């Protein structure tokens, strides 16, 4: 037992320099805010630069027309690139999201063993793979086999890039769901698979959506793997088995041209790409997370990203 | 040690007429890793009666309760041996799927745990919908009936679409009890259902237990000895993983046969 004398002695050890501690508190607060400001500066300046340089190119024609001939006065658009990027995102999600989520469920719910640990390790390795290697790989196994660059090949490569991101974020979100909800489900005599899909997965929904959005944002800007898989095109899509254009590829092509109009169009295309990712992000969050009420929605959209 | 000289009064269950009891636990030994939390407990639970399990923290009450609906084995590295007979049928025999049994034995947890993404209505309906019942009129009827049984209906009938999480702690716990009742169990296990609640909410839960007793065999783990005397007909006192004494609540509290039981119910240790 601690005696009264000891307790008095212990009390003497506490510091009573409140003034100094309040100053330290303030310094830390200012430092933290300063770091936040520093982190926001690049984002804000990129947005500013892209917008001011590209705004001149923006027009309805720019969004809907095919690119003009290189070096001519004909001002074209980036219609095929927008179409191609949307098609690639859609198809990649169709392949990557279900596999990624199921893989994440496996890692979280059934992966607590040697096999699970192995899968987790190689999944993490895949997440760090240079994407150009994935492009070359897809070129060898799909483009050469089919005999042409295609939307399929591009989506395949992009879905491989999505997979590890979605798997890992799904796993982490599922693990955050308290065990008490699972137990409540089991106690109701619900099968494990149903507990996982209908109770745990819905409870982890916002984390899952965030993971998918991270993956979408990541693949929307990928350029290297597309060179080997969709090649690029100045025409609208003719089918899923032919080459198409994509915004990152178009930005790259336009910005490497020596003409001012092309440079401006490149900035414009970059602005459109950023806005597209932004719009998809907000749209998906609105659709999947709206049931929680407006105030919660705002929180989830702007503050609740893990 | 003192414990070695003690005998559990109901050790020999097999000789008893099983038909008289709703649930019979025989020689339950439960462990986590190498730690034995429940040491060979046998106990019989009557239908339409409340049996309380009391004892100091860490004595294995909750673990034993979780063995009764095969929830214990879901914990990592947990092991159970023994038999639990529901109407004479062993829940631990391989012939029966644990899922079917958990539907017959409802469980209420210490902390209210309504499903976070579901509305009040969906929380009660979860055990029905996710077990394949899809007739809306049947679900409606059960949801209303169960919410009435836990005296929550009048408080929430206009807010059934609101999230279950929007309710107060006491209401959430009654919601969880309604959810457990919705799957039409025959036995109700309650793990300190009122320990996280204030006295008024506790009183409501206790009144409800007394009412539910008319239809169910209820087994309740509690730290609160007054609660045990108020709601239960039978009481088992557990200590260090053993069932020290088991009998009618009145007898356990007023005339305990065992020295340790006497000390515990008098509040000399806890």
C-alpha cells in the first residue's frame, strides 16, 4: 500500500509550470497547422496551374471532338480519350472490384493461417510492382495472343493494379468491424458466409468505398501500362477488341508536341481528368453512403476518408 | 486449497430425468489456449424459470454461458468438451449443425450491440431475413410482437426506419433482446444484460425478464447479487471455474450450504 507520506512525496514530482506548458501546447498546435498548410500547397498549386493553363482549351468541341491533325490549324478535341478512360475505368472495376473484395474477405475472415499470410505478402509485393512491368506482361499474354491492342488488355492491366489496393483496404476495413457484431450474427443462428456478407461487409461499407475510390484514382492516371495495351488512338472506340485513347496517354502526347495549342489542350485534358476523378469519387460516395443522413454524408465525403 | 474439498451438488446429472429440464449441461470443460476457464461443470436448467449464474470476475460464468450455444468455440484457440442437451438432444454431437442450435438458443450480450448499419426494424428482422424468411407480413408481425415483448414498441413505433444506433443504451439493449427473441428461441442466454445500464433501464430489463420467464428458459449471468435475488428462481455460484453451489435462489442467498458461497453472497469478497 502507498502511505500518506509517500503520496505527498509523489505529488511533489508533478510539474506546476502551467504557463510554459500552455506555450508548448500552442507551439505544437501551430507546427501541426503549418505542416497541414505545407501539405496543401502542392495540391492547391497543381490545381491552380492546371486550371489557368488549360481553361483556354475548354469548350464543348474540346470534350466531344476527335483530335485534329498534328500541326494543322484544325483545333480538335479529346472526346475519344474521355470515352476511353471511362470505358477503361468501368471495365477494370468490373474485373478488379469483385475479385479484390472477395480477396479482402478471404484475408480478413479466413486468412489467419499460413496460406493467408502468404497471399497477404505477395499481394503487398504486387502493390509495389512497377506498373510498366504489368503493361509489358499484359502485352505478352493478351495483346500478342489476340493480335491487337484492345480495351480488354488495358482493363486487364489496370485491374491488376487495382487488385492489391482493393484487397488490402477491404481487409483492413473488415478487421475494424468489432467482433461483437459478428457474435451477434452468429448468436442469431446466421451462417458465417451470410454474417460476413450481410453484416460485416455492410458495416465496413465506407472503408470499402474509400478503397475502391483510391484504386480508381490510381488507375485513372496510369500511363505506362496503357502504352503497351491500348496503344492510343485518335478515333472513337469501335469495340472492346480494338485500340482506344485514354486521357493520361493523350496528355502525354499533347504535352510532347511543340505547338502552343497542343500544350494548352494538354493542360485542359489534365484538368478534365482531375475533375472526372473528383466527380466519380463524389458520385460514388453519394450513391453508396447517402442513407446515413445529410450531415453524416458530408462528414464521410470530406472528412471521413481513412 | 479449500476448493478441493467441495463437491458440486449436481455432478451426477445422468441419473436425473432429463425430460423435466429444458437444458442440461454435462461435464463441460472449456479452455482458452492452456488456461482452463471452466472445470467440469454439470448443471440443469428448468423451462419457464430464470437461472442466475453468479460469482466473482474471472470465475468462468461467461465462458460457461457461451458453451451453452456453442459460441465459445468461435474464439481463437478455444476448446470445449462435454455435452449440452437441449430437450435431450446433444448440441455437441456431430449430427447437429451448431447453426440450427443457435437458432433455438437466443443470446443477449453484455454491451448492447445493434447492427450499426441497420434500422430499428431491420435489427429485429435481421435474424429472420438472413435466415431466409422473406414474407413481409410474417416479419412485420414478428417485429411488432418482439418489440412489444421488450416494451420498446410504444417508444419506437413511429421511428422504425431510424438507425438502431440512434436509441439510448437501455433501449438498444431491449432492441437486442427483441432481436434475439425474433428468431423464436426456446432458451434465452443473457450475459450481464444490465451491467452497462442505469438503474431505471435495469429495472425495465428485469421486469421484462420476469415477463419473458413465462415462456422461456432464461439463464442470466450477473455480477449484481440483488439482481439475482430479484429475477431468478435458481442460482448457481461459480468460483475459479467450478460450480460451487447450485440451488433455489432463496436457499443460496439465505441459507448457503457452502462456506465460500456464504462469504460471497454476504459480500465478504467479490
